């Protein structure tokens, strides 16, 4: 599906690509020959250097992001960061990989039905074709759904719907359409923001609450978390919407597109057998995801179960060819590489050293330490892209030191949980990758919107 939807983006010149690769090489070599900071091993220093070099290549894209990720990954044994067996390769695989593989199938099945047409028809009637209002409508819908289920399926669902309907009908070209950028980044933001509103909206919320209770004895109830985070999420949702529509200024949706959506919506008719099969499977999946907050069932296992059901004889929702065409292996490989690199950083103690060298060394007032934490953790998240590891590395010391700062550890718990779910600063994250796969935005677009978002928040 991604291959048929995603158009070839313009390639940078060979000279520019060579320069970018050369800079990445220089970063690694400079780290290797340069001094090792106190408290950090040579292997730990090189693990950070490889991640920084990788981030540079992912932003500039002189070569496919998956290939640059693989290069950084196989260089880890060269610099003593991890061994190949039991280190590099084992770090590649995690539940996130299987969740995303399953989400590709769920999205592909949904897009075979009439449901996307009906959803878009309802939203477009509500917004009357106003581009900025349409972006907001998609973001609000994704955020509300994310109250109940993980941000990953929310992003996969609404990104797929937007691409297969509005962007396809309007003829928005990946890489050049501002409407495409605003919708894809907006949906990604909204899925995460909505998930922060209530504890069940994100597994990272639950983990952060458990870590806080285990290390301080302070427990945050379901209602307390909601009372704290729901107002923040509502404000942040508006700020995120403003950031994408003001930065990218989506082009107007043409009357021809509106007429086409109107015709399709009126002609789609009643749901058929295939639609009900998919709706039934997805409904059961969503119910199990919601119930997992109490049953303890693994969210990834539930997603994989849904994928399996699409192929059960008698249901036959998907063919293997349809499923494999929907999978973006570029994204799967990149996420695995990032996880492997993150494992090396954690194994060498580089992440803990980095935290201690930034937030941990600040001897300022409580308000200043909260502001500094909120500003620095998104940067730290770039080199610790795995949420659970990020929580363990950041929340435990922050919660322990909170009394000295004169700040409630609950404040740091919320900040860490928000950053653990995703990074607003750059697209190297499982949730972000689900919209990146369509090619409507580049890594640098996240940097632009993040800076504007911070400006709006500061104002």
C-alpha cells in the first residue's frame, strides 16, 4: 500500500549526499580520537557518537534511513559497544517491531472497507472543506480515540484514512504538499497528546506511575492523573494544531475534492460483509486493548491476534500479497536499528551519564529545574528512543532528587511520561514512523514544528 501511495521524493544532489555522509564519518572519527569525558568509558562515548551520527544521517537523508541505521548498528561491535551475538542482533527485536507489523495489517484491512469513506464524509461535512479545520478535526478524532487505545493504532488508523481519501483525491504530492505535512504530523502529535490525558491512554503512563510508586511510595490514582493531564492535553492539542497549520499553511481543499468526497459518501451505501468482518475484528481488538489496563494482557499480542484473524479461513479479510504490500520495511528496519543502538547506549551507561551531566548537575530553584527538565528531556529522548528505558533512566533519579528541588515527584513523572511516549523533536520513533512511511514529511519538518511549538508555549 505504501509503495503505491508514496511518490518518489526529489533526491538531493550527489555532492550534497557525499558531504552529509562525510560529516557523519567525521563525527564518529572525532569522537574516537578525541578525549573521553570523565565518568564515561570509551565504548560509552562511541555509543553516543554513533547515535548522534545516525541522527544526522536520518535528518539529512543522503542514503535511505534504514541503510544508515544498519551501518550504525553493525559499527557497535567495532567500537566495543556491543557484541554481535546476544547484543546487536538481540537488541534489534522488541514488541514494538511486532506491534508495527501488526498495525500495517490492521490499517490495510480497514482501508479495504467503506469505513474510511464514511469517516471522512462525516468529518468533511463538519469542517465544510476548510483545510485548517480539517486538520483539527482529524487531530481531535485521533486524540479522543487515543484516550482508550495506544497511540500506535491511532496514528496508523487516521494516517491511513487521510492518505487514502483527502490526500489521494486532492492529488497532494508527498514531500511537497503542506496539507499532507500538516495532516500527517498533526495526527501523529494528536495520538500522543490524547494518550497522555488518562492513564489507560498509554502504556508509558502506567509504567511511569508504577516506577514512581515503587521508588517513592507515592501513588497517582486514575482520577488524579486525569485531573492533572487532561487540561494539559487539551491546551497542548490546540498548540500542536496551531504549530502545524501556521508553520506549513495547508493549501485549500478544492471544491472538486469536496464534491468527490460528497459523491463518494452518498454513494458508499450500507456496510457489506467484508466491512462487518473488519469492524468486528477491530472492535474486539479495541475492547481487548482497553481491557488490558485491568487484565494485564499484552497489547502487542492482541494486535498480532487481530492480524492472524484477518487470514482465518472463512474470514479471509486479507491476502498475503495485500499484507506484504502494506508493510514499510524501511520503517521496520529503522526502528530495529534505533532500538539496538539504544540498547548499546544503555548497556555502556552512557544514557545515565548523559542525564547526570545535564539535568543532574543543575543546582537551581524548583521552578527552574522543572523548566530545564522539560527543555532537556526531549533532547535526551533522541539518544534514548525506547520509552521504558527512558523512564527507568530519567524518572528514578528525578523522583529521588525531587525533595531536594522542592518539587513534587508527580511533576517529573508527568514530564517523563510525556517524553517517553514519543519525541516531538524528531521523527525517529515508532509512532512517528507510522506517518513518516507515506513520505509527506521529512525529519527536518519535525524540528521546525517543535521550535514553533516551543515558541507558542513560551508565549
